[in-house]
C-alpha cells in the first residue's frame, strides 16, 4: 500500500511512477471547472451581473429565432454559443480562458480516494488500513483496493495501481521488508 500510495501521489502531479505508469492529463475544461477554494462557483462563467444580464438577453433573442428552425434542445446549444461569442468579443472572460491552464493534482479534490489508498498500520501481526480501503490477505492471495464508490471507474481511466507484472519489484520489496520485520521481532523477543 505504501508503494501504491506513493505512486498515486506521483501520478497525480502528472509524472510517471517507478514502474513507468502515468495518467493521461486532465482536459482544460475539467481543470477550469474544478472548484477553487475561496472562490464562488455559482454564476455563468466569470460574468459580472451586468454582463450576465446581457448574456441572458442575447441568449433569449437567439433562442426564440432558432427554436422554430431547429427545435428547443439544438436551439439552446446554438443560442448559448452565439451569446458567448458576442460576450467574449466584448471582453468577457470564461472559466476555460482564465482557469483552464492551471496546474492541479489529478484525482485529488476531496482526498477521499487518495486517503483510501494510504498505507495502514501494522500492529501485533495484523494490518489496519484506512476506513475505505480493501486489504485482505490469505496464504495464496492478496486482495487490495478501495471502497470509494467511484474508485473502479477511475481505475479504468487512470489506473490506481499498475498490472501485477509491473508491480513485481514492489512485491519483492514488500516481501523483503516483511522478512526483515520477522527477523527483527524474533531477534528482539527470541523464540517462545
């Protein structure tokens, strides 16, 4: 779990982990509409109330004309494009223009998913992971994952851990660490 968590943090910064895995970058739109702490999220783009009033007036006039020709749904889309085009020509700025190029961490907004992958604590021969972590071990099998509802979807688009064959160095390192702990415990306590 330590290796998986460290790799998650590295990939969230846009870099490749020790196995060479990396995540595809977020789209400018995803970045632009990600909440910014301390900034209101309500409103149409970054329009002032006066600009928003103008946008709505342009939208309404275009929608009325277009709805007759193309139907309501298509007219809404086209009227919004026209309204934004006019407002941008007047100097209005959009969230995409202003915030789309920010550097943000991937898959880290609430930290819920990231926390579920943090390494837990080993005590008295047992492992206790974070509340939403899946970690089961048996003599022939290790099952690990996250109980976070959207984890499986994220894993399909941006792998939370690499395929097993790529994790072999991590597994070897973990096994060596476990053996060292066993030897240290035996040395300290002796055989009983």
